[in-house]
C-alpha cells in the first residue's frame, strides 16, 4: 500500500496534552500495513471552536492524502462537523469518523459524513484503507456504516480484538505529526506546526500514558462502557495484555520519550489482574523501567493489600478510585454496588501506604438532577470520615447520548445535553449551590492532611444552623483559610519542584494557559 496516505485528525479537549493513545495506535496499524499516516493534533480549550485559519491549514494538510479520519467523542462533535465540511468544500477525499460518538450516534453522524466506524477501529480502519487503495467495494466492511445513495448501510460489528498483544504500540516517531500551537512560550502565531523533539517534549504530559487492558465489568448508568458492553453481548469484553507485551512497550517509550517522568496506566481494570500477575509485572517493571507509577481504575472489588504492597515497592506513587457518591439512593441510580464500608476500608488501606503512595485521588459526581440535599449531605459526611490526605476530583454529571441515565432523563422529560451543548461544558465547573461549595471546600483542605471532621461537617450542613447563618459564617472562615493555604502550597511547592528541574517552559505555559482560559470565559459571558 505504498503511496497511500491517510490523514488522522485528533481534536483534543485539552490545551497541552497530545498523548492520544487510540489515534497513535491507528497510525501504527496503518504504517504496519504499508500506508503513510499523518496525524494532526488539535488541542483546544473547552468550548472553543477552531478558527478559520486552523480549518484552512487542515485542508492544506489533507490535499495530498487519499483518506481522512476523525476520532471524536461527543464533546468534539461540533468541531468535527466544521472540519469535515471544510475538507469536503475543498477536496474530494473520502472522510470517515470513528470513536465513541459515531459508535453511539451513527445516524446523526451520517448526516455529515458518508461513512463511520463503530467499535474498535484498528482492523476496520486498515481494511477500509486497503479497499480504497485497491478500488474495491467498501459496503461490506464489518464495523462500518455507510450512507449510499441516500440510504444507510448497516454492517454488523466486527468482533472485539481478543489478543491485545497483536495490536502495535502507539506511534511516537514524529514522522508526519503536526500540532496546533497556541500561546506557546516560543511560538505565538496560532498555526499548525510540524512536531519536532522540542514541541513533543513541551506538549507531552509528565507521564507516558498506556493501557494494560480493555473493557470494564461495571455497568454504571452514566458511562459509555455500559453501552459498549451491551453492544458486544456474548463476547469477552474484559481483555488483558500480557506482562511481557506491556514491558516491551514501556522499554521503547522510555528510550523514545526520555522526558516522561512516570508511567500512567489509565484503564479501568489494571487491578483486575491476579496477585500473581501483579507480582510478575512488578518484578519485570523494576528490572526494566524503574519510573514512578500512576494507576487509575482502583476499586474495592479488586484492590488488595498484597497488590498494593508489591506495587508500592516498585514505584507506585499515584492511585485513583471512583467513589462518585456515598448516598445509597444515588448508588442505585448509578448502579454502583460497593458499600460505604467497603470504600472506607479501601481508602484506609491506601492510606497505610502514604509514605510511598502520594495523595490518592477520589472521583465524585455532582449536579445530579435526581439527588436531594440529603443525598449530598450523606456524601459530605462520608468524605469527612475518610483518612487524609487525599484529593477530590469533582465532576458535574453529563447525560451523554446512549447511556442509561440519558434515556431515563428523556423518559422523564428532563433537559438533555445534545452534542451542540455538551461540547461547551466544562465538566469540572459545578453549579454554585451551598452544598457544592462544601465539596470544593473539602477539596482545598484534604490534600494537605487538614481535616474537616464529621462534627464540623455536621455544623456546616445542618439546616437550622444554615437558616441562622451560623453555617455560612463557619464556611466563610474555613474557606478563607483553605483557599489561601491551598494556593500557597500549590504554587510554592509545585512551582519550586518545576524550578528545580528547570522546567521553565511548563511554568510559562501554565501561566499563559491560565490567562487564556480566563479570557475565554470572560468572552463567553
């Protein structure tokens, strides 16, 4: 398949990270097949539409290509429409969409593009490129839907890839990689630039992101994974890579990206591995990698002292666990089955390793239209009991199309987020209610081992004391102390670390990013 070039476009709802694990794997798959692959990374601020100049530059990059592919989530939908329309206006190359949104809303996406990929795209995308190159019919490709002569052709899903070791590692060789650069400390022209070693280092996160598994065995009603599992009923959705395959990828990444300061496993089920598998991984990781280790996806159902102990000994410093709520009523709405006793036991287990594992992060979902004040107070009182230090990641509930909660809201006539609204939503910007303010207050205190005890939380949440404004006065005192302490510690401690490492580009970029986010928010108002 020589002389066949594919343009891969990656809209990114972030201003500095270009990990883009899935797109990089697609690029490697195409190169393995013999294609030329060109990736365009398009970082943006949440709610930002790409400028005319950016759209025109994407068109220029597509002119010598034979196929264009866009990977998108629901948040990327409006920008994907604009990019597609601009390419169509100036070129006749075929365009395909893939990713979560086309998988969940294929009919909607086919209003703007002639073909979409549903589900895992590695094998599907390669077959599509091969058939276009050879001039063959496309309409029978598994895993794809087409709009042909005004009618929709629905092909069945391609089976899930069971042997994950057969999937090539993400492409990081810089061959034909481009990035939209804005507010960089050296480049301020807001153009798309070819990625070089300097830009790669500046726009890479501090960690090397990878996945040790695919799939999720939970059925959370707000999550895409539940939709995915229903699509593949009867197939093995939980799949794990072998330890040797993971270590081989990390060895290559360590050599290719020496500026990565840690390894981050961002899949949902790293800890689903057995204790023997974890021990084998830890031994090989210590022998070959020896970098700090970050792991997401911890759960009371799969985290044990033995697993934590062996990983902490070889560099585990960051861990993340989804709590979401402590309200028993809300847990039923979310279909979250861990009890508060199990969650608290796991949090205390993690806390036992606090000399090695840095501040763990716990996820909480707020702004749920089905939650009452009593539900929120139940969660606040629970969080006040957890051992400090820990971090709180606070999220506002988004009703994504296709999820069970979206369908529930539709049945009950509640306002829904369509793609035109969702893309503008800052998923960490909470409603300004008093109880939400208490969650934010906790977020300021707990990372530094400062405790808002259950008795204090009771005073803050008590309805009678709130009516008498006593709770508000206590909140005001605590907020002043907490905010000052948090930001002083954050800038002094974290800033000093970056200065010691000589990471001036990261410090400058953080300041510019903060300024531009505020400017963008003011402009929207």
